[in-house]
């Protein structure tokens, strides 16, 4: 694929996310997979926080945009069967880590582009987690081989999103909707859904992934044992994302360089580092950040679909168990969740290593 497509991917998500924040989404949260999944879980009444209830059109758009483009490109291919329960568990752990940091990897980039210097700690944690995950992959970690599945299996997650879209439009009584708090801060429906569809479509075509882009830094150079080609597309998309988001933040007056008084931020730096380290570690083990899981599920990947369902359940548990970080810091439940989650990821990594093997083909494809 031509390099300009990767630059365009970064422009679409960078400019689109900043415009969403400018148009009504929470500050520095034009796009945040973990925050938005907490909203979706609340709208489905999976938790009772009345400030976090809204069927975010962006989440729906990511999946349906990927679904439409994969059909158009004849790349819709139902597959699955690679340790779905472990992927479900890791999906939930990703949201735990994101909630402690107060944002997913996409929001981390947006916070940095808006001048929030606190997010540097999260970025360092994400990089550390990615490095640890790659070390496991390089030494034979794998969750098993996926296999082709019937067409109906690949339609489960897209079908669920069509259901949510219908519920968003017709607002049945069983769907909750915040009238105050973060869930009540929302950009116009058409803009939110349109941006989600564009991001999902371009992400499907370019295989966009935050953790994949960062992983390219470690895969570049004399690590021939990994047998990975020196593809820079994901890294180009990531740099483009930050650059366009930074420019858009400045032009819309949303750039505020500093540490104190930043939205969606606190000074709980150690826990923010560990939370994002867990996100980076887990994302490598299941071949993609939270956004990538949604996009891959849209193109028929049931393994990613299992992670998406785990992410949705994890989003509900974040609210029900009081895990999420807040301006005051990281609650005890969040601290326990991060430590337990990291321990589980190390255990999963150790128990699923196959000695004598290099990087598995499925990981190579996921990181290119």
C-alpha cells in the first residue's frame, strides 16, 4: 500500500477526534475506546453510573466502517478458534489498565497532542508493556491457530453493532442515556457516526494499530530471529496521527501545555505507568490495541470479537467495582486490578510459550 494512505489514516483519526471534542465530546476525549465502552455498557444497563450512559456512535462506526470496507475489498473472512476465553479475559484487562490511566492508547495520543504532559508517563508505560509482550512473542508465545468459520460467525459483532445503531436512533425504553456527566457530553450524532465510520474504514484498509506502530520501533534493526519485514506503515500512521491532532488542537484552541488542571488526568504517575504497561503487554499478546480489536472484529475475526466482548464486560466491571482513575488519583480497587492483571498476563505468557519457536506467523502478520 502507498505510504500516503498511512498518512491519510493519521489525518482522519487525528483531525476527526479533535473535531469531535470541539463539537461536544469530553475534553481530550474526541475518541477513547475504553471510555466509550464504559458509556455503552452503561446504556445497556450493565452498570448503574448515571453519568456514564450513552450508546457512543463512534464505537458503532469503528466496527461498521471496517465491515463495509472489508466487504468492498473482499477481505471479509470469518475466522476464529484461537483461545477465545483467554482473549476475552485479556480484553477485559485492557480496559482495566486504560481506566486507571484514564484513557485508551488513542486518547493517550490525543492527550499528548493537546499538551497534557501527564500522558508522557502513560506513553512510557505503554512502550514498556509492548517491549515485554514482544519478548514473550519472540520466545514462542502463541494462543493457537485461527481457522475459517461459517459466514454467520463473522456477522455476530457487526450484527450487534447494527442492533446498537437501531437502539441509538429509536431510543427504546431499555436503553439508558445520561443527562449529566461525561455521558451527556457528546458531539452531534451525524458527526460522531460519520467519523467512526471513516476511522473504522481507513483502519481496516491500513491495519492501523497504536501498539503495532510502536512495536515497529523495536522490530527495526538486526532482530532477524523475529523474521519480520521492515514495514513502516503503522509507524507512519502513528506519527501522522500525532502531528495532525497537534495541529488541530492548536487551531481549535484546545491546546494547553502543562501538567496541572488537565482534563482526564491526575498525578498518580506510578499507577498510570503500570496501567498502560498492562495495556501494551496485553495488546501484543492478542495482536492489537483496543481500537484494532474493534476493527478486526468488523472484518469477521471472531478472536478479536471475543476480545471486544471481554472489553465490554471489563468496561462494566470498571464502573461496578470502582476501578477507574479520577482527578483525586487511583482508587485501591484500581491498584489491585492493575497488579492482579499484570500477574495474570505474565502467567498467560509463561503458560502459552512453546520453546524452540520464534515469532508465530499470526503475530508477524499482526505487527506488519
